[in-house]
C-alpha cells in the first residue's frame, strides 16, 4: 500500500463536507446569515463545521492537528504532540505507527478557511487554516483574564462577565465617576511580607478602569504602589490618561500616566513600576509618623485625550 493511501481514501469521503463548509463560511462572512436566518440554517452550518472538526481533530487530545500529521497503516491520524506520548502505538487500533505522514490531510487543511474560535465573542472574520492559530492568540475578541490580584483566579471571559465575577466572587467595589478619593488603612504596616492587595473598579466614559493598591518588597526596600488598568485593549487604553496623588503635612507625591490594558498582567505592571511608588518611610510620614498604622489617601482623576 502506498504511504498515505488509506488516509487519502478517508479524506476523499469527506471532501464534499469540507467544500460545503468552505462555501458556508464565505457566505457567512459576506451576508452575516446567522443574524437573519432561522434555526434550520443554523443547524446546517453547525453540522457542516462539525464535519470539518471531526476530520481534523486529534482523536487523543481533541485539538486541531497541524503538520506533521501522522497516521498508522490503517489510516488513523494523530497529532505530533500525542504521537510522542503513545510509544509508537496507534491509540485507535494499536498498530505500529512508524513515521507515516498524512500528506493528503495536510494538503486539504491548507486549502480550508475557517472562522475564528472567538466567533461567539464578536470576531466574524474567516482565516486560512494554518493562519488561524496565530490570529486567535492575538484576537481582540479573545477572553480576558480576571484582573484581580492576590489570588490564583483562573476565570476568563468578556468584560461584562468579568465585572459580574469581580463583584460577586471577589467582592470588588464598582463605582461611577472619573474622580476618586480613596483611603487605605493597614495596621502593622511593617509586615510587608503579608502583602495587601486592593482593587476598586470605576465606570468612566462608559468604560471600566481597575485601581490597584499594593504593598510589596522592591529589592530590599518595602514600598507601596498604586496604578490604573483599563478593561479593554491597549489601543483603546491609550485614549485615556490618569493622575494619582498622595501626601500629607505639606508634602505630596504625584503620578501621571496612561492606563495599561488588563492584557498586561498585574505583576508585569507592578514590577515595571509603572505607577505611583511610595517608599514605606514616606508612606508612614504621610500617615502621621506614629509608624503603627498606615493611613494613605489616594486622590485620582481619569480623563480622555482629545
């Protein structure tokens, strides 16, 4: 039997389904039929897409396969990552895998155009099969990570869902307004090791901003830092600016900057010191100098650049 012959026979039995999916994907891009047709059309499109994914999904990990796509002598396919884990034995029929490539399937995949996997979140573009993963890694509609710091929260979602999650699961206060005056109080401020994370969300200009305040160790020096993150993309964040101010007894520290997108992790922004950094000695001076309690008032303002 010729190498790849069985795989080619299997693929050819699916070609009509694949071509139908390609036509449907292009038609969806041009006319957005998902918004204007009935449930029967939706069912047809879903069935067609399922046919493509059934052919290209790895039977072990259920992820889409990319070259090199391997096959056993009986035509069962497998992705390269899973092949390295099955000890050269086909997980479907237990035949010896060898080093047979399913070149026909790789060629078919090269001709496909499929929708972004974030289609349900708003991305309606169509991409060549091999370009799709790179786009999805940077798609502006991909879910955001929870911006809450100080926990290993794994929740991901769009902005409305994250706002509900922050309020319900992290008890984060959400306020309206572009000007704020927040007071942070902490007993025994010398215990920086027991880091304090605080997060407040502001609705401003119809968008949401996360105000962070944290105690942490900067090298050998304990410090406090406050900064703002934008709940959206970096390109949109650059349309805004903000200022922070803290002080007391005739002295004050000020900071002006551009909010960073929540695409950037909290730790990345903190470690780059892109915010208002307050040394502990100065923070205690602003607090009254008794060194027993931290009492800082952070005043801030958000504005939109013209």
